C-alpha cells in the first residue's frame, strides 16, 4: 500500500542535508575537516525522495558522495561529523573521513572512495537475500560516472539473470568529474542500455522530490509484484565542484545558464512554499540545533590514539 508523501519530513531532511553541507563549506578552510569532501548541493531531492519511500528494512549501498544518502536515511549525524573531523567517535573511528560513512543501525553499508565498488557489493547482498530466501530490498546509489565501469554492466546482467530484489539509483549529473556524458557514450547510455539487460527502468527528468518519491514507490511495487530488478535514473545538477567546496562554475566546464536555472528551480524553495510559516520556522530551528550539536560533538571528541593506527586497517 502506498503511503502518502510527507511534505513536512521532506522539507526537514532536505534542509538538514543542505545546511549540513553549507556548514562543511563554512568550516573547510579551517582544516578542522580532515578529508576531501564530495558535496551533493543541488541534488538533494534524489536522496530525500527515495528515502521517504523506503521503510527501515531496505539495505542501503552508497558511494563517496554519500552525505546526502546518509542524512536522508536519518543515520547518526553526530558520528558523521566526528568522522569528518577525524575523531574516534566517528563512523570509522576517524580513519575513513567523508568518503567512508556507515551506520548499520539504519542498514547503511560502509561507503568507499573507489568508483562503482558498491555496485557489485549491492548485487551480492541482493543475491544472498534471494539465496537464503529472506525478504528485503537492496538499494544502490551511484553516479553517471559509475556506469562507465565494466563491472556496472556485469552487475546489471547478473541482477537481471537472477531476478534480484535491487534498485539501482543513478544520480545523473551528466558529468564524470569534468567530462560530459556525450563525450563518453552515445545515444541514451544508461536507461536504454539497461533495458537491454532486462532491467526495468524509470527516468525522472524533473528535480521534484515528490516525483522521485513516486517513481521510487513504483520501483518497490514492481519488485514486490514481479521480482524484477529496477533502475531509477534521476536527472540532476550539482551546483558545486566535483570535489571540494568550490562552485561548479569556477572551472567553466558547465554552462552557467544551466546552473542558474537549477538554483532558480531549487526544490527546497518549492517545498518551503507549501508549508505554513510556523512549521518552516520550527524546522529551521530544529535543523540548526541538530547541526550545532553534531559539530560540538565532533569538536569535543578525541582523536584516535596512536596505538590503534593499524587496527581494522586491511590491505
């Protein structure tokens, strides 16, 4: 049964992601944050829309651009910030940084800095669920750059061959670092190609959180009713640089008009307009308080001791 789109929660999660990453930008030059960061400002609607459709039971595989997925899953914000600070109370005891977040209490699997690594891992988990005859759905977030890896298509083929309970969610920003999709592949290189592997595909062209939510619900229903793996391709536009806290326009690789239009059509503003002012003000206060508390948690935490430098590190 389809649950109703929760506008209030959508605005809260969207704002929490946006303000968290704006806080990262504010603090980045201070060197308090001990790792590179990959921001999602401009594409938060994907994380929010999908997570509003999920239950607590889906297993989430993300990637190095994982802040938004992690926060939308309502994973532990204090531990995320402690990890950014390289502190021992972080999600990886301060050893992983921004690109290595995890929270198994929310079924959020550890992220990796290597492009497309989570794709075969997610497929393996989905295969294990089916092999053990256990219920559940696996979710795998990835960017359009990951689809340039051979393992991506091998994974889709395997998922289709075994009718695995998995949703691949592609955040298509059109650029793999600074190279446009049209220079990397021809025609419609993701959704149309995935159909050839027997994957059921949907493409969301708008930046509407609700549109993405509805498409995700349809994917979940398809898995439940037909046991067919799904690809949800969400066309999006990231305002910031590939890595770091600079603007996408700084290196002149993207049309400034595109960026201006994306900012003008920011779905956060649309969500805010649909809510009473009193609720908006309350959510803004809550978000600011939660971020301030998380940053304080990170600053008050200790760095890991030298004696554990090799603990839980494998090569």
